[in-house]
């Protein structure tokens, strides 16, 4: 028993370093520098199912103005895109606003607590908008709902300039936004665009009351002071990818 206690005390008193085995390598066999792999021509996507480079894309869309309060929020739109590469492209978008007013316009004839109608139906109405944008596709991928069906998709950003026609005058407009395409085939897809529009347009509330009070029809945009508008336009439709050039 005393021999066992002696062995335990001997192990506890022996330094740990003396029990560890030290392995030494010659310095000439050790690595002198770190090396990383080099890829001369990295390819993010191989065997693409949808090829867009040097191809035109055309389509029709239905637009909805999310921030329009007094006039019809719906529009018919068309889109044309030329893809310079798989990532970079140029997009032209045009929409024609449907005539009519919203229920809020009628409710303000007259507004609560007043006896005079605002007659906003005679204010300058947005009629059409044309936009030219740079389009950058930042993501291309696929998703599978079943084992036998795969849908390709792409996510892109938009930014550019254009013009919006309100009443009887055209105003310059800046636009930027995001879009998503869902491809049902290498040639056909659904396109969803959400754009923010910024422009100086006529302000019907900044003009004298008599401008609209005695109006008999749509008034000229030049009769109203201008203010900054920031609106949002959602457009949804189908596009067709034409054969390459």
C-alpha cells in the first residue's frame, strides 16, 4: 500500500513537460510561406438553363401606383430589355394610366366641415410615364417544387431617368427599384418590378382655391406650383426572351 502511495506522489511531482514527447523537424522541411489557390477564370454558374447575354426581352405588364390617392391607380405597361451580358442590361419601360378618379376624390366634394368642393377631378392628371434604366442582375438561381420540375429565377436592380406626363406638361423623373423574374421555360417568365419615382409635379393644394373651384374641365399644369413627389409603382406581367443576335 505504501508503494502505491509513493508511485502516486512521484507522478504528481513530475513536471508535465517531462512526460510529453517532443517531436522536432528540421527547419528546411518546414513551409516558409502560405499559398492560396488561384482561379484565372472563375465561373459562378455552369450550364445555365436560361441564357440572356446579347438577347432582347419584351413583355407586357399591369401597373399599380401604390401612392396615388386621387386618380386611377392602374395602368397598362410595356417593357423592353437588351442584355449586354448575363449581369448588365438596358431596360426601357413605358406605362399608360387609365382614366378616372378614386373614391377619395368624391369624398372631398365637399370635405368634412366645409361647404366648398375641392374639385380635384379637374386637377392635372398623370397620363403616362417613360423610363430608361440600367439593369444589373445580381442573382441567378433555381428552385424546385417537385422532383421533376425546376424553376429558374433572377433578382435584379434598376436605376435611371425618364419623363412623366401630367396634365399638359412633361416632367423629368428619377427612378430606382428592384425586380424579380420567374422563368417557366428558357424563353418565358413572369416579371415583377417595384420602382420608386421622384419628380417635381403640379401641386393642386398649392394653387388658389378659385383655380379648381370654378373649373369645368382638366386644368393646365402651369397654373399650379410644383412640389416634390416620391411615389412607388408596382408592375407585374409576362416577358418573352427573343433568340440571340
